[in-house]
């Protein structure tokens, strides 16, 4: 098959990185793959190497370029809600085959009737819709109104060869590479946006007290305010790293990874951390409880109880044997369910079915 993938922009964020990695995996399975972005990115130093079609969904030049690219390929994957309408318009309804991939919490990103209608319209033109989990499949049916018969479930995936466990020497070297002290370390990897809960990470630094450092990898509109708050309350305790081309050193430097989201779908961070053998403390949002098995591979807390985050992280920092046990179980779990090879095979089947509909 010749497959076109469409992402919103080339920024190094969850949906975009997944599309890039899926393209590599499908290419290895002897398919022709091209990935394009509707609009430009914001951080030039860390953008993915994909073709940018124009200035976004509302740009006629973008839609004309997308139509031409879709015409050249057998099938297209639209990654996310803004790419769905773009592919529906550029594809001329159902004339140019595409599959829609859900990448976020539908109730959070489509809270109004008009937004739900727009998402539903885009999906209605797709041959099939891919949900990240059973939880998200129910959202598409009950909230957006997609017929069950047109939904397939394929989870997020990560190339496991990039994410490997660290020994003591590797951990010390990663901390030196990042320019931080060789001391107990907690890491957050994700966009600095309200739904991801980065403000809770800054509060976590105060709850954990002296002797623990926190690494924040990612960027976003809240960064300036968060840095100012951290400097005022806990100077030198929270290190903001920005968007990194390679986040593996962050996982290698960490004793514990936190995912304190208020809303999320199926983030890559707990999968990447799990493959690196690092236990995760996460909130019970979206499909996160399927990735982080409470008490088995990490700790899951309620999203509306951020005060529990500090004690949960402290319990892991104070128990090296438990961290090692949970981390090893997390790696086994993520290898078994979220390896990109397995996910690429599932997409191969979905795309083949869509072409034959």
C-alpha cells in the first residue's frame, strides 16, 4: 500500500511523533509512506522532518495540496480532529479513502454541540475510525455519534528499541548530560498545557521537600508562569528542559515519572517510561489505567485528588526495591501491548479493510 499520513503540524508532540514512528514501521513492512502537516510548527529546533502543506486547515492552498497528495496514495490516515475535516474536504467525501485516528479525549476537546458535529462530519467521510482503547471507542459512539460498526480499536505504540532500562552508570551519565545533580529525580514529559497538569508538578516539588529534583521536558503556553512560580517557591529544584529531540536521557535520569493530567487520551509518556523500566505515578484519565496498572507497574490516583500525588511519589522514592519491581513489570507490560511493530501490524490490517470497504 501507499499510505499518506496527515498531522496538524510538525511539532514534536504525541500524535505527531506517533505518526512519524508509525510511518517508519509501515515502511519497514514494505509499504510506501509519506507524512505531511497541515501547517507549520513553533519550535524549529525540534520539529519533525515532514512536509508542511501550508498554513493550516483554513488555508485553501493547504487543502489543494492535501487533495493532490491524497490522489497520489492508496489511503490516508488522518491523525486527530483537525485533520479529519481537512481530509473529508480535500478527499471529496469518500472518493479518496482515508481512516480517522482519534488522538484525544473527545469530551474534553469537543465539549459543545457544534464541535461534536464538526468532528462527526469529518469522521462520517472516513472509511473507518480508530479508537485508542475501549474507553475511547465508547466516547466515539456515545458522545460523537459514530456507528459502532465503523470503529476499530488500536492503542498507542512506541518503538521499544529506543527506550531501554538504565543501570546506575547510565542514570548518572544521563543526569550529567542534562546538567543536573546526581540525586533522587522525578520527571514530567509532556506539553505545558493545563490538561496535562504541569502546575501540579511544580506543587509536587514543594510537597517532596529538599533533596529531590524535578525535570520538566516539554514546552507550551504555561511555561513562563510555571518557571516564575517554581523560581519563587522552590529555587533550583525544578529544571525546565524545553522540547527535546531525544527524551530518553530524561527517563534514564528519573527514579519516578509523573503524569498528573486532568484530561488525556492515551499518552506516550507512561509507555516510554515503562519501556525504560521507570515506575509511573499517573492520574486515572482516559486509557492511562490500561497502561499503568495500579500496584503492579506503577501507582494510579484520582484526577481530582492532586494532594495524593506527593505521598504516592514519596512512597516510591523511599523504596528502591519496589521501584525496581514495578519498573520491571512495566517494561514487560508495555513490550507485550504497545510495541510499535505490533501496532503497525494492526494498522496494516485496518488500512487493508478500509480499502476493501
